C-alpha cells in the first residue's frame, strides 16, 4: 500500500504502546483508559488540550495518509469492525459522553476521505443516526457564502 510522506510517527508510537489495550476495552464494551486521540483522531481545531492538538489530523490529505498507512489503516478498520459488534449499545455507553462526541467527529472526518472504507459511514449510521459532526464538517468543508447579485445586475421582469 502506498502512503504519503505525512509524518504519522506520533500515531504509530502511541498505538504500538496502547492499541491492544484499546482493542481489549472495546471488546469488553467499555472504554476505560486514555487513548481516544490516537485511535480515533479528530480534525485539527476541535480539541482544546495539548494532547488533542498533538494528535489532531491537519486536513483531509493527512486523513487519507492515515487510511493508506499499512499499520494505522489495519488498526483503524479492525477496531471499527469491533465497534460494529456493539451496535445494540449507544456510543455514550461505550465511550462516555465526551469521547462519543470525539468518535462522531473522527468517523465524520474519515468518512469524507475520497474512496474511504464505508465502515465509517456505517458507524455514523448506527451510532449517530447517519448525522455527521457539524463542527468537523465546517472545518473540512467550509461553507462558501453565496454572492448575491448587485442591484446593477438585477433585472426586473414585469
């Protein structure tokens, strides 16, 4: 698999230490420890802590690089598939309220990557009624204000 030169080392270092722990917690149906930032990363601009900022994904290109990285992609898909087995539970009961919001943000980000695995949208459908996180969407796809015609270009039709 080909991936860009984006420096994803911060994710690899963290996941090498804690991925199996994160997987085990999800397998038991309840997140207990601190790993959300590097297992389900969010777009830059949402998190307020220095840790959230460190692990934030800069843009859709970095998100694509994450999904094209052989280890990070495997881990992300694997833990996402595990979440599918918990579809009878709520995201809040698995992650807690704050981390459920982070999950929604992460799934929204990665679902917007071109040719992304459909599992991210599937998890949004299951846990969040198919609704993407509006704050994430506003960062990755900002609304361009529509220009209104000026009075000199308006034609009045009688």
